[in-house]
C-alpha cells in the first residue's frame, strides 16, 4: 500500500508591520507548522503534509481548488496547536482584549475539520485542535481558566512551558483507558489557558484534570475517528520514560491505524 498521507493544519503568521486588511487569509502571508508535530507523525510509510489555508472566495487563489479536495486525497488530519480559538466562533464576545483569538484561522480549520469529518477521514486535535473540534461540533470554551474557574490548578506556566505537567483522570471504560490497559490516571504536559466548556454534539469526555475536572480529552461517538487532547504529545516524543507520565505512542498508533483502515476501505 502507498504511504499514508497525513495533513496538518497550518499555523498563520501575523505580520507585525501594518498591512492592508482585505478580509481574508491572503492578508496573512506565512503559513507554517511546528517541526515537532511533523516529526511526531512521521513513521515508516507515513508522510506529513501541511495544508494551506484556502478560501473559496479568495481573490488570489484558484477557485477550482478547495479544502474538500485535500480531504479526498489525504488519509487523515492533525489540527495542531497555536493561537486561541476566537469566542466569536462559538457565539460569544471576548471578555478581554487579549482573548480575541484567531477568527481567520478558525474559519479555515473549521472548514478543514468538516471536510475530513464528512469524508470519514480520521482527525486528531492537539491543544487548540481539541478546542477547535469541540467548537466545530457546536460546543463552547472557557475563554480563560483562571478567570472563569478560579479554583482550577495552573494549566499554563510560560516560564516552564512544555515542562509544566499535571495529573489527569482517565474515564474508566473509555477508549482512552483501554489504550493504556485500563489505566485511570496519568501525567501530561499543559500549555493552555482556555478549555472545553459545553461539549459539542456527539462528543464525550475521556479525561479530566486532577483535581479541577477541566476537560483534557474528548472523543466523537459516531462512525469514524475523531479525538482531541489538551496536552502536546509532540513535546514528549522521544523523552526518557517517566513514572506515571502518559506515553502518547498508543494514541498515535490508534490514529494511524484508523487512517490505514479508512485508506484500505477506499481502495
């Protein structure tokens, strides 16, 4: 079988100098991905490709190409981390100017998610990607955990960044628990100040933070594969084993296996 082709959503760079805002993604001239995300995905017979943002009405782009074309040709999708999801994307206004998020990227990634979702291609979301899945399915977010959940533990420490860890409780009997031999506890990294609030349609919670109960993992219950996690597996890939720390290889293996199965169905 040909290699699996896994698409990764693009991060969008915002120019610091004033630019003409013509209302679309073409005002953001640089799309990029984190090397660690691509390296986490890359395996023998697995290729990672970044999917550029496309708007059907974009003035500078050929209209015959669409996000759906990528969903048809690729075998799975990774929604990587990055800027906040805009509260406007789930019907709210920012509670603070710093929490306005990235509405342009939201529009692109929601369309991307829906195209792969409709094609029954596996989707996995990392941090922002987990939140984006929830919003795309009609859910909402806490705009800022410390403000809206003042009793919650610290989920982000910019000084420690990827070395900030906390425990999670895995829902007993969930698919996530099954991947780890029935385990109900684990430790993960944590670099987020927003989190799932109201669940999107068809999603269930598979892990929560300890002791605050903040949602840490969600899964789609319908046909196909959709999984979102608040932690960053790419930052733990290749790290020395640590007692209790979640090894993310079972999650990646499940995602790639789902992609291979879907690819086999097509052929």
